[in-house]
C-alpha cells in the first residue's frame, strides 16, 4: 500500500512517514498544498493523509483538485478542532474521514486501516492463498505450520501480489504501489525482492504460488 502525506509541519510529517513505514506502507511526502495536489494527481495512491491548513493551497483546495481530476483516492484529513468550521460538511467536500490534532499514532493507524478496509477497495486484514496466510493487522505471514519472516518491503510486495491474486501485476504497478517515488525504477530491486520472497514462501512439496509471466510481470495463482 502506498500513501501520500501532505503536511507542512516537518516534525509531524517525518513522524508520520517513519511510523507508517514501520507498518510496511510505502510513504511519499509533500510539504505544501501545491506539491501535494501535484503528486496526488500524478500517482495512484491507496490513501492520502492531508493536513487542513497548508501553504500555497489549503486542504480543501487540494482535495478539490484531486476530486476534479477524477481520482477517488481515499483522503484522511488532519485538523486542529478549532480550524474546522462545523457548517462545512467534510464528506460533501470529498474527505473520507478526519482526525483532530493532537492525535496518537494508534488512533491514526486505526483510522487508516478502517478506510483501507472499506468495501469499495476490498481490504481484508487476512488474505489466504492455498495455505499461505498474510495478516496485515499482526504483520505476520505463515505457510501451513511454518512461520515466515519477511522484511517490510517483502511483506508489502507479497500483500500487493496477494490482493491482486489471479491477475498479472506489472513491474510498473509494483513500482507504483509498493515503492516510493525516491526508488530507482531501473534497478533490479523488484526482481531481487521477488527472488527473496520465493525462497521464503515456495516450500518443497507445496504448490507454487508466485508465477512469472514473461514480458508482463508476476501473478499469484494456484496453477
Ligand atoms: Ca498545517
């Protein structure tokens, strides 16, 4: 899952990035409304965390920019309670939910997960393919009785592949959803991670799960 954090306060922005990355999210950041709106229209994020008061464009203007470009990316707004005019209906403005500052990371994470679980994007805490089970809440993976230990990046990659089981996922899609914008798209980092994932989840006498589709990408399937 790839998130965008649009927040002008450096401390909050960096805190969010680090804390969300610890939860295996890929995180891009923007420090003003202009850059945030630009990135949100350019990339296909799974969720945007948007501060209300921002330089250049405020949160509502950014949200309006995103919605008018035809993107339905869920938006979680951060706001100081007194800043929100209660006459404004946030949901009519295209905001999916909001959290008031100061917030605790556990509260924010609960909201993020709740939004990502909404049926329109079909998010489940636990995904199962054959006897491979990935649990997002517990950040755990197992195959049969065997616990599998993955790096954060391997976990995100496997989660993305499992959520798209049965369909071919291209390198571009993986780049877009699992890696952040600072990654080098020409490096062999995806191949390396796929190779490592296979070593960990493809076990002797078990059915093969990750398939390469020559020239197109990868597919998780039970063939
Ligand atoms: Ca602010």
